[in-house]
C-alpha cells in the first residue's frame, strides 16, 4: 500500500542501493549497442559539493539516464583531480597542526602525508554525488595521480618536448606568493578593491645626454601609481610622443624618489594621454604590460621581490618587508621627503589566487612552456565548423578570440604534489628530458659522450606540471588511451558524446582537451559541449562561501529531497545562462513530487469494477485526448533534448503532469464519491502513469522509480532506469485543438460562477449559439461533469443569460433565480460607464486629423478596432441591463 505522504528519505537510499547492487550504472563495450559516453569534469580532490556541482552533475545525470533508457550503452565516468595547489595547501596545514614544517621533510615523506590526506578526504565529493542520484559507473572511478594517469602525463610531456612544442624560458607569469608557485590565468580571480592612488614627483635629472644641464633644478614629472612599493624596480618613465605637456622632456632622465637612480623618459603610443597624469612608470619585472614595453625599448629588468612577496636587496630600502607593509611605510617615507603631490581613494581590479586568495604578483620566472599556436589550429577549426558543437553557440566567438590570441602555456608549478617534470640537469645546466633518471643518464652518455657520468650527477627538476596538463588528457586517459592506444574501451567509448562544464573554463580545460584529442588521438574528444551558467542568488551575486549566500546542497536534499532539488535547479537553467537560484525553486520541486504522489494515491485508491459502465464511455474521449497530449509532449521533449534545452523539457513535462494529467484528465475520468471505476479506464490511467514516470525519470529518478515499481510487481533486476524511454508516436492534432475549446468553455463557466458568487455546486443550464452543433456534442457529458451544467441546448437565434464568446460561437448561462439582480445591475452600470468613457477617448483620438494622417496604418487600424470592440461591449451590457429591468 502506497504511503499517505511522500517522504524522500524513505526511498532515496533504498533505490540508490538497489541500482548499485544490480549494477545498472555499470558499462562495458557492447558491439550490439550504440555507446553514449560522458566523462565527468573531475572535481578537485579537496572539494565538497557546492551549487555549481549540483547543477552540472544534475544535467549530466539527466543526459546519461535518458541515453540508458534509450537502449544505448551509457557510460558516465567519474573521477577527481589531484588539484596540486589546493591539496598541497591542505597537507601543509595538516602538517602544521602536527608541528611539522614541509621544509623539514623529503619529497617522499611529504608524498606519504599527501596520500594519507587524499585517501582520508579525497572521495568525499564523489560520495556526496550519490546523494544527488548521480548514475556514474563507480567501478570506473579515476584519479589524475593514479599510476596509469601519472605515466600518461609524463609520456605526453616527453612526446611534446621531442616534437619541439615544450621549451624552458624566462617569461612573465602569475605568481602566488603564499603558495610560492605560478598559477594559471584561470586560477586568478579579479576582485575590485579600494586602494590609494599616489601621485609621485619624479625629479627631472639636470644631466642631459650631451653632458649639459637641463636648466631647472626643481622640475618634476608627476606619476600616479597604486604600487609605490615597486618604484625601486622602475626602468623608465613613458609618455605619449604627441603629448604636448611632455615634449620638452623627450630624451631626458628622471630620478626615482628616495633612491635617486636615473631612469630614461621614453615615448610610446601605448600610453593613454587622458588617463591619470599621462605619464607611466615602467616596471618590467612586476607588470605584464610593462614587461612587453621593456622588451620593446630594451629596458633593464629589476626584480625587487622574493618568492614570498618580501622585498629583496635590489630594492635598496625596506629590504625584508612584506610588499603590503612596505607599501604603507614607503608612502610615509615619500610624504615626509616631499615626493607626494596628493593621494586619492581609487578602485582597482586586482588579481587574487583562487586557491590561497593571495594577491597575485606578475613575476619574471624561468618556467616550462608549451608552444600553443600550431597545436591550436585543429581545435579552432573544428569548433568553428561545428564538428564540435558548443551549446549555446554564442560562446563560439569567445572561443575564437581566445584561440586566435593564444599565448604559450606555462605548465610548471613550484610544488611537490603532482606529476614531477621529467627533466634532469647536469652540473653545467644541460637539460635532458627523459622518463627516468636511468634513461636520462643513458641519453647523456650516448648523446653527449659523457660515459663517466653517474646518476648522482643528475638532478631532476623539482617542479610539477600544471594540473590542467593532466586534466587536458582526461577523455583519453580515463580509458587508458595513451598507455594502451588500441584497447577495447578507448576504441568503443572514444570520442565521447557530451561534455557538461562551465563557460569560465572553456579555454583552460575544454579547448585544451580538444587540442589534446587532435594531437594524441587524431580526432575530437567529444561531439557536444553543454555550457552551464553560473549559479547566482536572487540578487544576481555569484554564490560563494565568503558571501554566505550559498546553501549547503546536502542540507537542501535533506529538506526537499534529491528530486525536489534536482528539479529546482533545472526549472530555470537554460544552457549558457546564469541560474538565479531561489530556495523556493526547490520547494516547487518538492511540491511537484507531492502532486505526483497524491495523484498516484488517488488512482490506486479507486475501487475497480470489471464491468463496463456509463463512466467508461464518458472516459473514452478523455483517454483518447490524453494519449494525444502525451504523445505530443513526448515529441516536444525529444526535440528539446536534441537542442539541449533541458530546462524547457522539464517545464513541458511539469505542465503535462500538473495541468493536463492532474487538473484535467483525472478530473474528467474520476468516479463519483464511493463509486467504482471501470477496468478499462483504470488500466488506461495506470498505463499513462507508467509512461509519465518513464518520461520524468531522467529528471526525478527516485520518486519515479518508487511509483513505477508500485504500478505492478516487477521481476528481479528490473528497474525504471533501464526501462524504455517513451518514443515519439503520432497524435491527433484536431482532437487536441477541440479539447482546447472545451477547456476554454469550462473555464469561462467557472469564472462566471466566481464573479457572480454562485456556488460551484449549483447546476446551471447552458445554451450554445452555433452553426456547428456537431463540434460540441461529443463534449456534452464532460461539460455536465466539469462545469456542473444541468442541461445543454443549441440555437442559432437569440438566447437568454450571461454570455461569453469562445472562437466564433456565443455561450449563454441562464442565471435566473441565482443572481443578485441589484448587485449585478450596479456592476453592469459601472462597467457601462467605464466603457463609454473609453469609447469617448478612442473617438477623440480618431477625430484628430494629425494623428490619423501621421500615425502608422496598423496603429490607426488598432484604434479603430478598439472602437468597434467598445461599441460591441456597450451593446452587450445594455442588453444585459434591459433583461434585468
């Protein structure tokens, strides 16, 4: 017996365990079935479930469940990313609690602690995804630091180096002073912060290039900067060549305040004349744009910061101070020495490390890079020509701009946790790239004829590769496609079908996976990329822990159930558009579950009689109608899925169940109080439930499984998750159109009762003024039931009663004896006065010759139609008043 109330906690663990025990989510190559593959965007091993994960993984689960029900060999591969920076920070914090410093450990000792932490905490997020209902093949779970995937990264590095795509060089990078490593552009979050804009006086040097004097000893050029602590690293001052204010300073030199080092005043069109003072301090070691300017003008590079963000000896002053402490102190020193003209509050966009929240420093550093320009070409071409589809396609232009302006990829990170770069150094600095120290020694002995060399003479590069350098191989390495290029899995499941991810990593991960696919497999890694939006709160703010505006997904599941939260996330999340999340959406999802549950309880509670009766004949038409409506919706759902409009598909199903099935169909076929229902109608209704649960299952897997299993006993190892997804079938469009007319009639009668304060229990006669009596005759018994009509008559002439129009026909409801005549007369009089006033205003507009001559023809026609409608309404009201007199 189905329980009175729907309690998701009673069924979710039960059915998830059932699915796992019966291995419904497991997949293996099957040549008789079409593969459908999704690889999960691997969450950081440090991560816990957040709202973005909820949206992303719900979408993936909807897609994979539908494919599984369509008879495809559905394979959803889960896994986690080792997240070098984040994990190392967690391990260092754990060690600190134990009184251990990383610097006191060997690399191997640190790895023992890192693996200990990973085994203890690394699987939390994957366990949480089970609560959501994620139907991953958990036996296929991969981790980017497991041996097979580790080796694939090392082999890839060596392969690209041998092809000339990987090199080592000094370049400007994003530096995280807290983690003491480079970070990728994706890991830099720009935040708007309030800071001080200091206007500094740089004295013009009296010395001219020819040895003469400049003339004025106290002339200054004013430079505005938010980073006064970097003035000791200045290499030049730059002005626009056409700026009249500074033309007399071209070729001269200025003195850096406090340290009095001379720097040249150069000219370049890069400088914006109307921004700030029009003068720019050029600090090549500490700004990317300044670095490019320095290369162009052959300026010296003076790096005054240590890797931890403190000032080094090259700064000459404030040595050893943290950069931000130094900023406060140097402002005071500059002010005391008279070098500050003024200070203003200023909003500045500052890059912060996503992992540590430290302010990023642009830093010139010796790093490993991948040459990207040539590697990018197949990945650019095959997205532009739609071999790989971006959904929505609006992101193609963003992708194109990124790829056409691609920079070389900095892949080295100054960390221990990760795949260690397979490069070995001889004592003279010679670099040998090889998989092991033994192979490096062999190469050194044979290529450089250094036969006396031993392994002790080789030192491996201490850096690890960027985490993205392992995850860009993800669609290949999860199937061991580099280790064993022709294994059964890679040949069957690759290329994968759909990738679901966020637009902010379109270049940093998606594009790089496409690059890797063409470089290492010679083909695309996936066919479609579904780009989700960002989950924001009702005020439009991105959900984050720091703002405190992000609910705990597991708390939401506990309150509303997994199905309620899943549908809540999807009710308003079209591809590529941000989701304005409101907890009320989850409440709506829970209410939808309750609606389905109560409807099923209603049907299961009916007494069924095997004999046919009048009710069965009455139900024949609603059954035919709902079958047509169901098939129409199934076709629409298939079409929406093909366009990745999953939110729209869910809303179509929601309307079908809530409005069409519960509010219309069940009302039409339900028996009278304590009356039985005929067998045929009951079986048809149960059959509809069966199909509705199958159609809804990808979105709401738990409640649909519970009801589907209760509809009739299933055999062993039968589950809705492997039942057939409803197929497209023909439907009677004429019947659907006729029923829309019927529903409109019922609505009008009900509205008439409501406005006239007549009880729904009061039977009313209905007269239909029509030339097409045959259209309405099939609906007579349904009109009697749903609109509580006492009798139905037809006429082509006059009729008595309150009237309304549906299509071309007029309907009259005789309210004689049921109506409060005085109240009705008063209401009609008010409506008449309003309509007469409206008619007068329209007539005034149409009598204005200027309006009629100058307005567009369609606007004038609309006004004339308003006048005709008003006149018709006035006539109707006057007739009604006459009948009441």
